[in-house]
């Protein structure tokens, strides 16, 4: 029983303890994993994981997994500043960034050869996952995995909550996420700029758009900017969106002329 | 009992028997109203209401309510061609168009002085209302009502199904619907043009956008064009949407420059 518990319990170190990391840590602690965290800002006043202000001390703990949970825009700087020489043993590095080719490349470049790398993207956040993770999508690529046991125990954190586990290359992820998640965030930010709000005569469709707007507004602007700058497929989707708007507008203007001629 | 039934049952004539009229007629028939219909196309093969190919014969029936359910683009032409001289008695004219100032003006202009006018907009369609109308919004303006009894029996068709009844001027409706429904249809059509579809890694937000796209695609292009041409507040919303997209894009481009300078 004690043995069983110890093989299932992971020592998880989190680098970057912002809103999303705190949200993930809650479930990890609930599952009896031992969570420790470090971040640019000081979160030592927060309940939950033990917080390390000093990165070297944090690295010396001997984590099974180090989870990179920093913003997309800062990941390169953050990973390059990790004192890898303090690692006590080969460790699994797992990232949860919303773009995947970019952290994959950085981790492969920076993480010591004897440590493993898994790139993941939980396709949900503090809002859409607030009632549990059952049925929500979780994407991952086993980029460089030798310690299968630690890697599957890490993935099992999500699988055991009911996530739909999707194994996929980081490239394929970025291609699909540009069409789906990046477009969603863009529409949400457009609706924010338009300051749309509920009316007494909402349709069901409009209610959905208000929800998309509100969920997007909760995420940081850094996150959205990161989706654009570090997903090489995003620029094309922005162009597609602009052209689609032009075509829709063009067809309205054409039928307007038709109507005028008609009357 | 027989008397009770006869006071509650309405003779309803429908002009314009397209998808939305057929959807409404189903519930009216379920509620034991007597429904008759006429339309540009021949729907006499359909089960349900008795169908009249001849508009004069249709008008001679002696309906309590004549419901105008034709497209926004054709309503002017259709109402002007109604043989009002065939009416046997004062009748309530009710429209269900998705814009409201336009039909209101036409009905006030064309409907004989001794007949009543109520302008309504059920804020749902065959898709969003397929599991019943409970909790869905129903907007109306009593434009010219003397026969309170017939008008409330007509409105009760919707109220008794659980609709949220919202009394509002046609002007206020058009102002709000331009911000909500027109924007929703525009986003839906943009997403259609982009050919977005579900992916294996959908977020909840993206799933909502796919639903908005699919519901919009089910509605006719005439309906969307009508929302734009005959709601005087729609053009401004189209401009707002374009400017919002420009601002979102501008802020991405600015942070991209920042990042470039930074690295
Ligand atoms: N929110 C979601 O729904 C969601 C879902 C899936 C994946 N993700 C991914 O999870 C990661 C965290 O997301 P988030 O929602 O918490 O917000 P975020 O704004 O994307 O990232 C905030 C985190 O980045 C750190 N950070 C930002 N700039 C930094 C810098 N210059 N140097 C060092 N650290 C820096 C912050 O540290 P301090 O707090 O210490 O300042 C904080 O830990 C992102 O990569 C995001 O793409 C988020
Ligand atoms: N669909 C919805 O969810 C919804 C919701 C609320 C309100 N509405 C309103 O309900 C009305 C009907 O909508 P709909 O969805 O059925 O589709 P629609 O495309 O807006 O209208 C179709 C109806 O208009 C008639 N029509 C079109 N052009 C005509 C013309 N030149 N001359 C005579 N009749 C013509 C059609 O007659 P034939 O079929 O005989 O050709 C059909 O009855 C519209 O005003 C719409 O705004 C629709």
C-alpha cells in the first residue's frame, strides 16, 4: 500500500506559477502529488505548493517532473536561465504551453541529454475546466522519453480526470490550433473591442458569442500575443479571417445594389 | 367545454410558408389552432395546414390572425400584393420578421384601418428551438391593437410554450438586434467562408464557434441579407466589426515589433 502510493505519487516542480499553473496544481495536489513551484513573481504567500524564491534551491529538490508553465513570450528566456547543473537526477521536462513547436525546439536545445522531454497542451483553462476535466481534450507528444514510467504517471494525472488523450506531433498541433484556438481568441478579442454585451432579446447563438468573449478576456494578452507570434500557422489564419470578412461584406454590398436596382 | 375550446382556438392564416413558418405551424397545430397557409411556391403536398394556391380564396377564409412569414427582402412586394378587399372581417396582422421597423411601416401603410397590427420576433429558429421554446426570447410590439382578446390569444401561443415575452418598440429591437443577432450571423458567415470545422483538439470555445457557424449556415442568405439591408443599425455594426478587427491586428503587429526589438 505504501509502496503502491509511492510509485503513483510524483514530485512535481512547476516553473512559472501564474493562473494556469495554479489551476493545474490544485488537481495535482488533490491527487496526492507533491507540488513545488518557482516563478518570477513571489507566490510564497499562496496556500498550496511549497514556493521557492531561489531557482537553484528549487532545482536541487530532486523532482520527478519539472513542468514549464510560463508564458509563451517568456519561455525562451526562462528555460535558458534554468540552472540545469543543479539537477540531482535525470528529470522529465513537461511543458503545457498553448503553442508547441516553439517550446519543443527550446527544450530539445536546452534540457540536458539524459533528461526526458514531453510537450503537452491541455485544451482547457481555469474557466472551461472549472467543473472538472472530464471529456476535455489533452494533446501531447513524447518528444524524448526513456523513463516510460514517469512519463505515463505524469500523463495519467490528466487521463485519470477523464481527459481525452490525443497523441499528435507539435507541428500538427500548431497547424490545427491556429485554425481553432487562435481564431477563437481572435473572435473573442474582436467582440471585446466591440464591447458586445447581453441584451434582453439575445438569441442562443449570440449567448455563445458572449461566452467566447468572456472566456477570452480572462486570458492574458501575453497568451494571445504568444499564439500569434510563436505559432507559424497563425498569420495565415489572420489573413483568412480578413479575407472572409471582405467576402461577406462584398456579398452584402452586391445584394444591396441589386435591391436598389430592383426597387 | 366546447365554448371554452372555441374561444381559445384561433384560425390562423400564414402568408409565406418557408422553413420558419413550417416550424411555427407545427406548434400551432399541436396547440389545436386551425392553420391555413399560402405562399409563392406550392406546398400543397406537405402534411399539416390546408394549403391555398390562390391568394383570394385564402383571404376569404375568415382568419382571426394572418401571420406574415415571408422573407425580409420580399415583404414589401408580398404585403402590397395581398387582396385585402377579400377580408371578411377585421383581422389581426402579425409578422415574425427578423427586422422590425421595416415590416411595421409597411403593415401600417397597407393593412386596412379596421384591422389590427402586432409586430413580433421569435428570437429562435428551427435549430435553436428544436427541443421546445421554453426560456427562449419572444419580442413584440402591439402596434395597433383594438381586439385585445385575439392579440393576447395569439401571443399566448408563445407564452404558453414558456417563451420569455419581451414588449419593446420595433426601433429598440432593431438597435439591439443589430448588435447581437446581425453580428452573430456575420461571424457565422465569416467562419463558413473560412471553412472552419471541428478538430481532434477543440477547445470548448471553438466548439461554440462551430455551432454558431452551423446554425447560421442553416438560415437562408436572403435572411442574412435582409438583416443588413432593412435594419438601419446594421451598417454601423459592420463598421464596428471591421474596426475592431483592425485594432486587434494592430496590437498584434505592435507586440511583434516589440518582440523583434527585444530579441
Ligand atoms: N490559461 C489557460 O487557459 C491556458 C491553457 C492551456 C495552456 N496555457 C499555457 O500556460 C502558460 C501559462 O498561462 P497563464 O494563463 O498562466 O498566463 P500567461 O500570461 O500566458 O503566463 C503567465 C506566466 O508567465 C510568467 N512570465 C511572464 N512573463 C515572464 C517573464 N518575462 N519572465 C519570467 N516569467 C514570466 C508569469 O510569471 P509570474 O506570475 O511569476 O510573473 C506567469 O507564471 C502559457 O504558456 C499558456 O499558453 C494556458
Ligand atoms: N429561420 C429563422 O430562424 C427565423 C427566426 C425568426 C424569424 N424569422 C423570419 O421568418 C421569415 C421566414 O424565414 P425563413 O427562415 O423561412 O426563410 P427566408 O428565406 O427568410 O424566407 C422564406 C420565405 O419567403 C418567401 N419568399 C422569398 N422571396 C419571395 C418573393 N420574391 N416573393 C414571395 N415570397 C418570397 C418564401 O416563399 P416560398 O417558400 O413560397 O418560395 C418563403 O416563404 C423571415 O422574415 C425571417 O426573418 C426566421
